[in-house]
C-alpha cells in the first residue's frame, strides 16, 4: 500500500478556488485531488501524497504518465516547430504519423486519415464524411453510448440526460438502437447468442419501420461500450453487424477513442472480434495526453469530400504528432499490449475471486486493461449500487488509489498499460480493504457532498 500523508490542505484550498472560477458543466468530481505530477502508473498531489492510478486520466495515458520517450519527443519537436497549420502547409511529423496509423489499423484496403483535437470532433467528422460519401442522411448509434461533447458527438451519445437537457435541437437523422448487453439482458435467461441475435433483429425492425436502410449512411459502434460500464458485446453480434452493413451498403465505424492504442491487448478493440470496419475513430491515448484526434478510413470514402468540410487550425500539429509517434513506438518496444493482457487477466481473476466473497459484485467483465466491476444491490434484480461505488472509490482514494466509477455503479479499471503486477496487486488490496470498510459502515454519507461521479 502507498502510505498517505494526512495533510491535504493544499488540495482543499485549490479545489475551492477552482469551484469559484471554472464552469460546473466541465466537472464530474470524485474526491478533492489536485494533481501535481505523474510518473508511470503513479501520480502525486500538491500535498505530496502518492496514488496508484487506475484511471489513466480517463483512459488517455496508456504509456504511463510522462513516459521519458514521449517527453523527449515533445521537447525535441517544440525546439523545431510547434505549429504551422496543416490546412495551408505540410509538415513531416503528420506524414510520418499517418503512415504509422495506416499500418496499425485493420484492413488491407487503401486508407487515408484526417486529424482533429479530440475524439469528439473526430466523431463529428465521421457524421459529415459518412453523409457525403454515401449521399445518405441517417446515422445509427447506440443507446447508452458516449461519443463526446461537441454537437455531432453529443447527438450520437445517449448515456446521460444532463448531456442533452436544454441543449436541443441536436443534429437530425441520428437514431439509437440497443447495444447487446449479455449481463443485463433484454429478457431473463437469454444466452449470449440470443442477445446478439435479438440486438441485430432490433436494427432490422427499425429498417422495416422507421429507418430506411437505403437512407442510412453509417452505424457507429464502440467495440466495448465504455461509459455505459465497459459492456463487451458478443463476437457473434459484431460479425453479424458487419454482414448487415455489407447487405445494405452501410459504413461500419469503430469508435475507438477509449479502447484504442493497446488497451485491450490489440491496437484497436474491434480486432478482438475479427471484424474489419470501414473507419476507425481515435482520440484520448493517441498522443499520451496531448490533444489529438484522428480517423483512418477507406481511401475511397475519404476521397469523396473536399476542403473545408472538416479542418482545424491546430489539428495534427507537429508536437502532438511527435507525441503520437513516440506513443506507438513505446507500445511496440515495451510490449505494452502483451502487458495489458497479462496484468489485465490477473486483475480480472482477482475480482472474480472477490465476487465469491462480496455479493455486491454482480459482474466482472472486460478485455485486457479495460475492466468493469458492476456493483449491484441484488444479484437477481441487478439493481445498480451507486452508493457502494461512490463510497468505495472515495475510501480507495483515502488509502492511496485513484479509482472511479461510471454508469452509476461500475468500477472503472483502466490503468496505464505500464502498470506492473505488483502495483496492480497493491491497488486490488486497497480496493478489497475499501469493500470491507463499506460493509463495516465505516465510510460516512458526507462523502456524497464531494462525489458526483458519472
């Protein structure tokens, strides 16, 4: 366990300053943590307390905090060129990065890429591109999906009412269908295959009633549905979806903002299902924390639009591209995908052992280092246990661990891919101690004044 100092006075002071001057719409707090520095899988607050990181800055720091090779690449690039917009000119880091992204994305077809500043605007671009390329207006996304906060990404998202309340009208002709959830199944007792077939049938029903397939441009899917609680779809579903898209000439887009860059033990989550999409959306971990988003798609699709359909002054800037190139190099050289599978498997097995002892653990799911631990009030009804999730995360922080939850009750286990087995075991020991404190009634209700969660 990482010993903590009792003093968090600087954190508390700065949190109050932040509350007074920043937008409340941009904050989903879990505890009063003010981060000063990070190295690998550990971060330190302004009071000098250290924490094992199980969140990776919302899945954006796959190579670990301040990886020396990434830092060196950033420093070197800033000495030569920080920005000359790619809209008007050219620069070598972007060309080099594009070649790498084309090489690591699945599919043996000819590809092209475009860049933005985050996964959100990359998703906005997908809507534009799909509509232009197919000359069809409609986009299918998924209930309980999260794609970002720009208007296009927001319109495809369906995970939280506060995201939409008072913001309408959103983009038209975007529809949502059920994601195949094998834990909270549409009907009791359904098998994985039955869930897959039922979810595909819901799309076919929509196609026959209110969403003409010949007017549908694309289906945008997360290969693991992230903010809904890391829901893993059946392989049968993903392969059936590919066939369905081929049947109607619909583009299949894999939204990899959270699951990409080695987190699932492969470069991209869709590869776990032996499915090749027409386009892949990237963000978060692509540049180890620097703001960058991208889409790699079939070249014949990308060649249907023209400037200025989707461009940004600072998109694909040299510094972010240099960081992304170093990120890819580190993932390769340090075998981080292999580590994700090995340590992820170990973590998952320990949670499965905990599940035998703690009735509130309803489900443990995930691939690699993208693991969800679903807390429930009752294993039969599967009612979400948000109180337990909030208290356990808060107590874990007090003991030296950064742990969060989303979908109301799902512990989010997404550490940097550099995490060691020893660090993972220390984190899991803290989590189990926090479970025990929860059952003992030692975590006060006053934590709800701080914990808002997601």
